[in-house]
């Protein structure tokens, strides 16, 4: 004989699915920030070998600018990306804990 799932358990399962979707979204955002952070870090490395005057692309236009200005902009961008990345990691860990607890609760009700 099959066990019927209570409405409360069904609701908990739906909440778990929402939590898992949120976690997936956080992971995708985190991956995008990691890629942008890597690109910024590589650009900063390339700056070490650049001349005093370099070119910066803004939209579809290339401007001649100073190395110091671009380096300052890249360092600032990197700091912001690192902060956002750390924030996403905290959100990820929090959601993972919620998912784990929710799964355990559901398994207990089903078990």
C-alpha cells in the first residue's frame, strides 16, 4: 500500500525545489563573476609589460589613455568583483545549509 504525502510535506518539497533553483542561480552568478575576475586579473598582469600610453576600448571606440589610469580602474574593478564574489559565496553556503536541512526534514517526514 502506498503512503500518501501530506499537504505540508508537499509544500516543503516545493520550497526545497525553490531553494535548489536559487542555489543554482547563485552558482551561475558566481561562475560569471569568477570569469570576469580572472579576465581582470589577466589584464592587470598584462599591464606590467605595457608602455606608458595604452588604449582602452569604451563601447566601440578605442581611446589612448595613461597606464596609471587604466591600472587604477582595473584594481578598483577587481576589488568590487572580489567583494561580490565573497558575498555570493556566503549566500551559496547559507542556501546549501537550508537545502540540507530541508532535505533532512522531508526525508524524516517521508521515512
